């Protein structure tokens, strides 16, 4: 088993190359042993609709049961439904078979101990258990449970729309569409669906709404149909992408502004967690409206842990992970986040662009992903960080965010792909280009050394 699939906050690699079905069974035994040592025995298991997910889930469950775990198989579902099932069924934890937004060749595993995500050193502990093959033994059992309808009902009872809205959704042939569309229709929305049929080959585009090319069909739909909003989901339904009424992308930090303003209208002084890729405008706006904004590391497991430590009302990432403690259960859920957005729009009677029109104008890039092998990316970011720390003020909690008088640039290693992630913001388009060119030149120079 390729040790590099044990990443910072989940296990992920190319199915059949980095991890085989036989290795998944061993991984199940490793996870089961880890859980038993932690006093966790009753686990839920879900899976996405990737071609490899059925076989992976079956092997995983066999491995878990061999360690004495009592496994509840909840079937094909979005990842938030797996998280919900831990609460709803009262399980000790769970495992989701998914590679989230990654291309179709990938698969992986998101692991929860209790309601907390297993990450960092705990994932390495599981890797060591698998390597040693010192597994717990026991007679486990496997049962099934249907949870999706209870999840849908839970959300519908949580959300109230003041008026009907016209909504486009693009699920990218992942698991979210078949779950989200009925919820939105039951909330009296006029729903226009794109690629909501599950298909693990992702025939229309990759299920990643952070990539502009994947949102083009949704943008066209919103414009042609005159919709109030377009919503894109990633492959396992924990990332949201949004298109406003004019077909313009609304990135995760702008969504945080909308959500934070509404929450602060009810909960003055609330705490909000976001990450190093987000706009300074977002952090400033939260503080302006009486909240406390905390910058933290990227990654759903890391964000969730920080959210719990800070008792935050909401956390969010540029990538579209939105974690609501306010009125919800604290995990990242794109379907629920889309309903909260619709609630804000319906109550305000205004368009998204109007609600954001008072923000100071800056110029930003989307997330820029630069291919870089897993065995080189962290070392390269360390070299880039050392270079800039000698010359500028920086924030280095996750990669390096270089602070200029009139903007910033970010370089960090992706924890989910063999890539660097870059983003830039400045007060003018010309300055944005300058900052980007300067930082990218340093990255290229450090890469040659």
C-alpha cells in the first residue's frame, strides 16, 4: 500500500494503483483496530458512486467486521449523510468511501471517531497498524439502514423560505443531486437540474465546482432561464459552488460574508473560522459586523477541530466546504449550505449581487493549481516560505501567505492532490498581475534549485 495515500485529513489515491481491493480489506482491519483501541465499536459506512466504490466498501466492511466492529451499511450517499448518520443512529464513528472532488480514477476514505474527523497523527497510526498487521480480532456484524429520507426531513424542517426561488443545480453526476433536488422542490423552489443522475465515470465534467470550466453549463443555465441562483456540488456533496443571477461565480469567501452577516444579526460577537486562501475583505467584513474572524489551516478535518476549539458558529473554505454549528450539527454539508443561502435570498428579496455590492472592490484570482508531485510539493513550499520570510511579513500556518501593502499572495501544498495551490488578491488588476508574477517566479526559481 502506497504510504503517500495517508494524507493530512483523509486517505486518498488512485484506485487499483495506489490501493487495491485486497489492501482496502487490510485498511478496514487497521481502521477497526484503531477504533476498538479508542473504545469505538459501532460504525456507519457510506460510499459515493465511483466505479470502484462498491468493491471498496464491501472490502472495507469485511475488514471492519473482522476486528469485531458492528457495522451499519448506509449505502450510496453524500458524505454529509454519513456524518448525519453518526448523530441520527447514535454510532461511535464512521467511514465514508469517497475521493470527494478528485477525478474519477481516485478513491479514498474519510474517517470519523465519534463526530470528529480522524486526521494527522491518527491517520499515521492507522497506517502503522496496517503495516504491522497486528489487528484486533472479533466477530463483528453487518446491518443496513436507510438514512437519506431522515436526513432530507431533518433539513426541510430546519429551513423556511419566505418565497419561492428559481434554482439551477449541477451535481456533476455525483451523489448530491438525487438528495438535494427533492429537498429544494419540497421547499417550493422551481428546480432546474443538470447532471443529477449518479454516474461514477463523471461523463459531463469532473465533480469539482471550484474549477470554472466545470461550472460553465450551470452558468449558461442560469442566464438562459433567468434563475435566481445556480448551485454546483462536488462528487460527495460536501463542497458547494455558487453562480449568482448574472452567471458570475460567488467564491467561498463571499458566501462566508453572506452567512456571517445573517448569523451576526442574531448572534452578536459570534466566532467564524476560515482559511488562508480567503480574501482579506471577508475577514474585515466579519470584524466590521461585530464578529471575530479566525484564520486557520485549509482542510475539513483541521477546520472542524478548530471550529470546536473556538466554539465557532460557522466555518468555511474557499473550496466551498461550509460548516454550520449555527442551527445545525457542525459538519461540512453543501446541501444544507445551499438551503441556508436560499433562505437568505428569499428573506431579503434581493439578488446575490445586491447583497454583496457594498463590499470593497478588490481583484482576485481563483484557486490556481500547479502540478507538483506529492514527494516534492511540501519541500518546495518550505523553500518558498524561507525565501519570503526573509523579505516580507508572512502568515505561515499553512504554506505561506505573503503580505504586501496592497495585496497578498499564497503558496501552499494541496493535501488532496499532487499539486501546489496558489491564490492572489490586490487593489488593482495591474497590481494583481505584478504580485502573481513575482510569487510565481520565486516558486519556479525554488523549484529549479
